[in-house]
C-alpha cells in the first residue's frame, strides 16, 4: 500500500506537467530587426491579471511557462512601438507552442487609433468604437445580449429592440457577414459571449457607398462582432426545459453550426410565462429573461436559418420562422380630456384576448464580382389571427357628474399576406468612382377581416342605445419603385451623382358594415364603401460629394412631383391633387483630430397619408369613440437635422453627444371634437407646423483599479405642436429634462453587480381658451447582481421599478418586478445548469404607463404574470474546431 502511494506521489507532478505548456517566440520590427528587452505579458482574458511575464533576450527571443493549458491574452510592448495584442489558446496535447516571429509596428503608424497600453477596453477608429469583449465579463455560457447590456450606450428593451446612443441598430454582422440576416434578436440570443473577441459599434456606410468606395456621408447604426480565431468553426447552442406549479412551463432549444463563414441555425421554444427568448441578467440560461411583459401570453415558435458562402463571390441567406401566440391582457385606463371649459374624466376597463400564428420566410443572394455587385432579396409572411375584447366605459363631465356609460364586445378574425422583393445592381465603369446603379423594389399586401360587435350605451337623462354590427373589410396594396443613378468623378476626390426614380403605391379598401340590431341585415352606407388611393412620385436630382483627408461632404437636391389620387367606386369623389417640392439634403463628417469626430446631417422627405386616414367613411364600432376619414389630406413635409460629436480622451473615457432638430409643415394630426354627451369624434387633418428638438449627452468612464465602470447620460427634449379641439386651434408645448446613470462592478469571476437609473421630468402646456398644464415624472430603476458561491453555485437577482408620478393630481403609480435565481452547475466543464427561479417575488399585478398628447393625458395599468417558481435545467452545447 505504501509503495502504491509512493508511486502515485511520483506520478502527480508528471500528470501536472502533462497539463502545462511552454510558449516561445521572437519579436522583430517590420524590417526584420530584432527587438531586445521588449516586455512580454501573459494575461487571463477575463480580468487581465498577469499569469506570467518575461523580456526578450539579446536575440529578441522570449520564453514563458510552463502555464496551464487554456485561453490567454499575449501583450508585448517596446518603447517607440505600438503594443502587440494577441488572443491564443495553448494546444493539446502538445507541451510547447512556437509563436514564430511577432511583428511590432512603429507607434506613428497607429495614430488613427486611441489606445492605452495594457487595457484595451476601448479603441476608437473614426466611425467605429471597438470594445474588447474580455473586459466586460459575463457568466459562463452567456449569450451576446448579456454582453451587450454591459457596454456603454447600448440598450436592449423588453421587446428585444437594440439601440446604441439612442439610435436603433439596423443590422448586425458576425465577422463582417450577416449570418443571421436582419434578425437581430436571434443573433444576439444565440451567439455565445465568450466566442466574441471584439464588439464594434459602427456608424456604417450605405451599401452604395461601400460599392463605390466614395463616402456619401450617410450612416446607419450597425454592430459587428468579431469572433475568436478558435470559434470561427464551432457548434454551439442550448437546450433548456423548465416547469413549475400552476402548470407553468418553459422550454427553449437552439443549435448553430458555424464553419468557415457558413451557418446553419435551428431554434424552437414554447412557454406560458411571457418569455420573449432573451437572456436574463443572472446566469447563462436563456429561459430567464424577457418575462416582464404585460398580460399573460403563451408563445410557441420554431425557425431555421442558413448562410452559405457559395464560392468567393456569392453569399446566400435563407430563413423560415413559425410563431404562435395566445394571450390575454387586462387594462385599466384613466384619461383626462382637456376641454375649453375644463377637464373631463374618462374611465375604461378592458379585456383583450388574442390568438395569432404566422409563417414567414426570407431569401437573400449577393454576388460580388470584380466590377459588379448584384443583391437580390425577397420576403414572405402569412398570418392568421382571432381577437376578442370587452370594454366597460364611463365618462364624467367637468363638474365631475356621470354623463355616459357603455359596454362593448368585439369578435374578429383576420388573415394577412405580405410579399416583397428587391434588387440592386451596380457596375463600375473603369475609372474609380464612376459607376451605374439600379435599385428596384416591389411589395404586395392583402388583409381580410371579419368582425362582429355589440355595444350598449347609456346617457344621463337620455334614452339608452343598442348597436349590433357585422363588418367585412378587405384591403389590397401594390407598391413598386425603381431608381437609376450615375456617378462621375470630377477629379481631386470630387464626385457628381445624378439620379432618377419613380414609385407608386396603389391601394384599395373595401368596407361593408351591416346593422343587425333588430335581427335585420341592413347595409350601412355611411360606414361602407369601396375606396381607391394612389401615391405616384417622380424624382430627379443630383449630389455633389467631396472626399478629402479626414472629411467627407455630400450636398444634394431633389426635385419631386407627387400625385395623390383618391376616389370612390360609387362615384361622387375624385381627387387628384399634385404636389411639387424641392428636397435638399446634406452630410458632413469630419475627423477633427485622432480623438474627436464631428458629423452633421440634414435630410428632407415627404410622408403621404395612409388610405385608412383618407377613406371617407364613419367608424361607429364604439359609439362613444367615433372616427372619420379625410380624403382632403395633404402629404407632410419633414425637415430633419442631426449633429453628433464624439471625444475619446483615452481608452477609459468616452464622451459623445447628439442634437436632433425636426420641423414639419402640413403635419398630419388628430382633430378631436367632444360633444355635450362626451362622445369623442376624431379625424385626421393638416395643421400649420410642428417643431421639436432633442439633445443627448453620454459620458462613460472605467476605473480598472476599482473594477468599476460608470456611464452618465443627460437628455433634453422640446416639442411644440398645434392641435384642434372642438374647432379651437391650440398649441401644445412639451419640455422634458432628465437623464440616466449606469454603474457596473465586477470582481474577477466572483461578483458581477450593475445599477441603472433613469429620471425624466416632463412639463406639458396646453394653450386653448385658457392655460392647461400637466407635469409628471417618469423614473425607472433596475439592479442585477450575480454572486458565484464556491465553485459550482451561483446566486442572482434582478429588481426593476417603474414609477409614474403626476404632479397635477399628486398621484403616483409604481410597478416593481423582482426575480431571484439559484443555480448549480453540473456535468463536465459545467455544461449543465440546474436553476430554481422565483419570478415576480413581490407579486406585482400591474404594469403602469403614461401617455401625454395635446388633447389628453392618459394613465393605464395592465395585468402581468403573478408570482411563480420555476425549476429548469439547461444543457450547453459547444464544440469548437470541428
């Protein structure tokens, strides 16, 4: 026995050595000259702690180790040269790793970037802010959305919408490829966070600018995720199942196979806990987040997505998704209507049931030749739904006496069909910058609706009424457009673009409403009819573009002629007004220095009215809320200006600001008429003008020694608009001020703590025949914490609080949502995770919202999923370099 123990003791060091590796290499400059005395550091990716260090010898060589096998960051610095950063994984089963010659560049070569040695948290490169993913630690097997939530200026709301500095992210790339198409939610909820090397927040150029190589100054907010080298060929995914009392259940599974820029992704889910498929703030499981939605909804979904790089020039992306939902929402609403003689009160409680399923698919093909580019895309969606609702209403006059009450129930069924296709073709014509492009789009929409409604209305000191109706609605729309552009270089980095475009949107709406109140089946002519609408535009214009060092300028003007046609099939209405407008535009983007960037954009556009706003029929489905169409509407003319500024003093401090100005003439607004019985009639009209302005400032700072990061974002908003109430034109002025703060603390792999707070105060002034004023404060607070206990246990919690305070009536609504998670990691490499979740611990039953318009202020609360407990098991699928 002693002999065996002695042998085991002898073998233990050998076993330990079998798990270790020695690294060696040589450091040289671009001329091949050796660099003796260079500092070499080997760091852990998560917290940058130094595992081993060395300096190069007189021959420029270094040796580090032995170190345990795993992933490391290699940092090499030398005076007068830019630091070299490299992510590496020690090989298995080899016990040595030859890194070969490592090249250091002179510091002057990297002046376009702002970095600080040894940190690499942030690098700013002109249009790109690049974050090192390893500096923003996440729990094991976390997904990308959990990583993005930690980045300064990045927000993901409860619906899964992704924003950067308040702007919607329109596209997401993985190593420069749209592997998941335009489905941003699927991309960020599938891709593992630890596979990402860099997160790049980009003010992306348009596809036309990328093709031509000439910056036109136009931008869209995009994100590019660069993967670790070893993660570019891998299989990854999660399988999660969970159940609880009261028949609560949740399940989700996805598997993604990535191989040399080719992707196959399969997803499936089902739950009755309001889950949207996003990750929670706690552990790495995907069943935990997105469940703070109002109402109670059961959702089931499945999908498949594929991206194929067919040769060096052609990419193909295709997807199919099925989604089914069944939900119920209870709403309690209080509305204060502003009248010339005072304020009336409207109360409503409603129950809405909605069942819907849909099939959707997309197909995209892109082929890039030496001098040509062809992009084809198509989309298809078919949906069928059934709805049922009940409303109870009460209206009180300015003297607080009851004026009317009503009850209304509606049942309806609808089918929707949408198809669209687009094509882009561009060809370079020899000289750089000389090119011809064509863009074509076509879309078809069809909707059929069948509904039945029953309404009982009682007026004080007046006879009560009963209304029973049946309606058939059919809507068809065909839209198409074509644009041809030619660009010619003028020399000295100047270009002139001329283009012509034409578009048409034709729509037809057929509405038949039958009165079945007394058992009859009588057509209601006032509420029925066949209406045709068309909006035909022709545009011709040019743009001058200048690209010089550190600056891109684009100035253009477009002449547009538009024909807005409206007609009824029965005759009696035939309108064909023409509108001619000049639409100027301009973009300036300047790199003022290596740490400052300034951009200015001005655009104009025409927004035509929709057929639902034009159709000359009366909607009386709700006898207390009547709506009218207006075939005399004119298009709205919008002016938009945006000024942005960004300053990066170093990799720890980033400042950005944005100022937005909007001015609209002939704005389409809602006119309201409230009679003595407090029956509300609305109609869309054109009024003189609207104007608004907004400013957002953001400052983020990291404190490595304190393991912390702080972000402050103050905001200012101003809006002025006209309104029409009971024939009196008034002005509404809305002023808002406030801001948000985000604080994060992370101590290695033990503690992860985040705080967020947002407070916005709004002052609304309504000037009709007398001054009306409303003041309210919307504030939200959230916190999440993750604590790793011992080796395999984790405790996490989230707290969200939304408060709406109306200072006019000194009322306040609050919605707290608190969740706790306790998890135990299991199996080899912690691939399994058993989680006990307590959702809505405080048993909050409502979700509060507030809406302020020129004519009323409305507060509403909705039900939510009550407190429940869920036990779930997650198995993480991961295989790299397969």
